[in-house]
C-alpha cells in the first residue's frame, strides 16, 4: 500500500513552495524521481525542495552537466541529476555511477529509466487540461503502510477498549481534515500515512494504565486482559508512544513508527521535524475522548484529570508548544 498526494500548481511560485514542503515529509535519504515535459517546472520544484533541505545555492538546470552535488543542513549528500541528454540505454548505467550511501538524489527525466530505483518518491507534473497551471502527483513508495485489516487485527489482539479505538479514529479523522486544508494551500502531505498513524497512535495506551493513571481494574469489576500484562512486560519502562513505535518497527513499519513515537507530552519536548509528526501531535491535543475541542478545553481537561485542575509548569510548556504549532501551521479550525 502506497500513499499519494495531488496538488494543483497555478504558477511557478506555488511549484517552488510545493517542492519546499516535500522536505518536511522526509524520513531519511531517498530518491526523488521527477517526471514531466520540458518546461513543466521540474527544476523549479527541485529548487524549492533543495531550499527545504537547507541548500542556500540556487540549483541551475543540470541539463548540460548531468549532475550537481551539494550538502543538506543535516549533512546528507544531495545530488541533482538530469537524464535529458542521455539515451535511454545509458540512463540506468549513469544512475548506478551516481549512487552514494545515505544520499538524497533528485532525478529529473526519471521516466527515461528502464529500471527506476525502488522505495522512491515519484513526483509527476502534468498540464491541467481543464484549467490553467499544472497538476502534481506525489506517489510515496518509500514507506510501507499496514492495511485496514491488519490494523483491526492488532486492535483485537491487544483487546483495545472501544473508547480508545473511538479516540484514535477521531484523532485520525481530524488530522486528515487538517492535512486536506494544508494540501489545498500547496503542502505535500502523506495524508493516508497520517490517518493510519492517528488510528494507531494509542494502540498500546494501556501500558501506561495504573491505579493513579487511567481506568482501574479489579476482580469485582473488569479483569485486566492477559495481553496487557504481556505487552507491558515486553516493553517494560517504555511509555505507550515508544512501546507502540517499537511494536510497529517489529512489524516492518519503522518509518510509520517515527510519526507515532513523538506524539506524546514529554519534557524536554520532543523534536517533531516532519509535517506528519506535527499534525498527529496537534490533532491528538484537540480531541477529548472522541470529540474535537479547542486546545484550551483539551488542556483544561488534562489538568483536571491528572493535575487536580492545577496548571503546573509542565502543562504550561505543553500548552504553549501546541499553541505555537497551531500558529506555525496556520490552523484556524
């Protein structure tokens, strides 16, 4: 299962902005395969992307040089490649020569490749026959995603309470709503990935349950499921965020786990560098049970439940952080 994102590009400025936004959805070194006719805006997109990864220099079209090399803000090699001048039978060999470990490669005219790199991000820019401007399609093959049936099986296996399932679904739906609004503004976002992260973010919420935190279980009411004890023992000392991330990594979904791992409230605050991490964190802080509320209402409820209604120093830090993120993303709902 792969994720996709479609964006209308009315002008070069939006194309460059769109490219820059892709940098906020990277989960490691990757190949970016650019496709589109001559003059479609591939180099404009690549310039925006290079700005997003911290390259100050303007990228010239590499059509007559085949490749240019740079270094990103995170010290990853960045290789801008153009296959236009090569014959189709030369492109695969040339690309092999440009391979470099832990590199980000932005490859124009990738449609000339007979054996394109696997686990890549495909960016296709096409003319819009019904309107001015162009249509961009992003296809993410660099991150595997679990299907709905697999997620449902995990919920059943973990005997996840219905109220937690309802909360996860509400967070996922709200995160999807937020992502759609940002996509309309030109942000590339892995919305399907974000939705699945929302559905899964509290899969192991029960590892944090205790007499003082969360629902209480006793012999006269509800017995704690054996699977909870097993999972808690397996991930002993881990909060539900990290435990869930470890579980997903074991299932083969390590990059999806990166989004979920940092959705919690911690001090010092987590570093959320990708747009999906930020949106999941924010959406979770806007939902009480299965209802979307304001940040003020959510944190008031948080303090009532865990801090006897008092705003501690940590609560103020977390609220301010969520508020700053709200302003950064331009969220008004």
